[in-house]
């Protein structure tokens, strides 16, 4: 989708949208006011009402778009609603008249544009019989406002939207198309933005001693990969912020096989890795003045004659040993080696990992928030703030030595599962054991928010792109000069 900014509406525009704040529909004049009244439209964020009018011989389609109280999130929701309404309507271009929205500044216009752009993502790659009426037609959104041309500022927003779209595409791809090797290939284009890539193959990881990650991968014919994506936008030599993502491109549960119904959805068990890749694209795309590295552990977890068994003991890169009691608690085994490697390779002061880690998180928070665990209060507070600002909301959970005894093993240093209660917490406690002293670390369990079964504020049903805007905002607010 092409977003354009102009000073005023083109008189020839045949589809025009008017952003309307909550409670201000009465100010629209007779025609639009009547349309609002008939549709019971009051300007609530994301609400739409429409009518038609004749301008000489030309018929015009007029839409009212609710922007609520005019907050950033309300404006984004309004822009997204407009895209959703027109995406497959046959309309190719819509003009948005912000002069009708009352007092509107540049930030308002850009937020509306961002919502429109975010909602445009969809994946039709494998739909060979898609009816013409179901195909995306909307190509251009032209926004007129007193601020005039905002193209220079829009580049930053567009880069973040590109990152979100990358994540959504990676998460949505089927597992026969997206697997560890092809995930790496999908990230090769990041080098065009100045990102440095490093890839470790199975032989290299074995030589390093990544027994936990390799244990998860050993039941699959798809070889594992560890991918590091480095953006050097900050001061030379300054320690980078490291994002670590769980990249289980398909998760059967291994020998501890998941139930069949719904297993197809385990293609998005690489949502954490997808978010990290998208965040690096966003950060590099807008040329952030920060040093940031994304590290993703990429595996496929399959049952096989060579698969890891319940009862196996694996030795991690850190030297700690793990008794594997459930091969479906595999994400923490991938992450622990990726975290340990990232610390050795980059000596970071801050690590944030993201993972679709536990079903217990979905039970706790549903699909509105991701859970955050942190060993540093300041880091937790910054992430919570970034979550609110970006719309990728977080809720903090506790860490405590009291939970450690729940994952102590009688035969190894630890076991990879605890009891049924507190499952998300014991998973975080497991990861905490791999974080070096003095490193500020946070773990984001995004199991309930990486995929949606219904439309959201700025995304359609399916991959949400969760995490990209959160991580980008965190970097922008706290790690750029």
C-alpha cells in the first residue's frame, strides 16, 4: 500500500473518508450528519458509516471513520478500520480529509496512516481460486491535512510497518515452506539494510556444545540453524542490546506428542524468532542509532527413531545439564543455548527473549497481554511502558528462588518441566539459570498474542506481528542517543 500526504483533497476524488472524533458527528453538516445518525455512528474508534453524494455528474462515496478520543491507539484503529472496509471493495484509492477531524497535528495523521498500513497485510500466496471480489484492490491512501507533506517523517513509520509485515509473513507460512534453512534465507535481504548475518550450522553448534538445542532438533530431517542478525547503528564498541527468539518452525511435541486437533497451528511456534527478525528489519530500516543484535534458534521438533526421549539428559552450552521429562517443553531448551551463545559472542548488558513458550500463559492472560519476567526492575518498567505505547501490551509475572526447587532434578542440574501449577513461571526460572551475573534480562512469553482467531485493532485474523513495535519502541526510547 502506498501512503501519500497532501495539503488538500483532490476535487476529483470519488472516495473520501472523514475522520471523526467521538461525540463530534453532529458537526459534520446535514448530509454527513444524517448518515451518522442513520448508522448510529458516534465516532467510536474503528466505527464506520457511509453514504453517497452527487457532485455534478460524479458520484462520490463518503465514509465517516471513528477515531475515538484521538489517542494514538484510537487513530491507528481508525486507519485500520478504513483499510479493512475498503481492502477488497474494488476501490483502488481513498482520500482522507483530516481537516474535518478538528484539531489534528502531524502525530495524529501519522498514527492514522500507520493503522491503515498495518491492516493492509494479508497472505494470499497459496489461494489459487481466489475470486476477484475477494482480492485486495486498495492500493493508495492519500491523506490531506494542515500539516501538508509528511513523507520525510513517514519513512520511519513505514520501516516499522515493513518489520511487522515480515514477522506476520514468517509466522503465517506453512511448515513445509518455512523451516530452519528457509527462515535463514528469508532474512538474507536484511543485508541490503546494512544488517550483518552470521549462521551456525549443526556441525558448528555441536562443536560448541549446544546439546539442548540440538537435542530438540535431532528427530527432524530438517537441520537446525542459529541465526544472528547484527545492526551496528550506535557508538562503535558499545555493547549491543540482544533480542533472542524461539524459532521452533513446527512443534509436534516430539515423543511427548501433542493431540492431533489444532496441531497445524504449531507452525507459529516460531513467533518469537519471527518477532526478532521483524524488529531487526524495523530498526535497521529506520537507521536506528543503536547497536542491536537478534539471535534466533531455529529447529523443528519431530517424533522419530532418533528423537530425544523423555528421561534423556542433555548438556547445554553453559555446561549445565538438563533432565528432559517432556519433549514438548522444548522451547526453553532452544532458548537456553541461544542465550548462552549470545552472551559469549556479544557480551551484552541487556537481553530480551521472546517465545511462544507455555500454554499456561494463555490460561493466565488470554489473548490481550503477553507475560514479562525480568531480573531487573528498571528493564521491566521500560518494557511495560514500551508495550503500552506500542499497543503490544505486557503484564509482569514474578520470579523467585522459591520456584527453583520445582525444577530441581534428582539426577541432573535441573529438569525441563515443573508441576502443572505456575508453568509459565517455572519456564522463566529455567531460563534465568542461563543468564550471566550483571546482565539485565527479560523473558516475554507471547504464546497468547502471536496469533489471533479474530480481527484485532490493527491486524486481521491470523498472524499479529506482536513484538516488533514493542522492541522497536524500547530501542527508540531507551537506547538511541
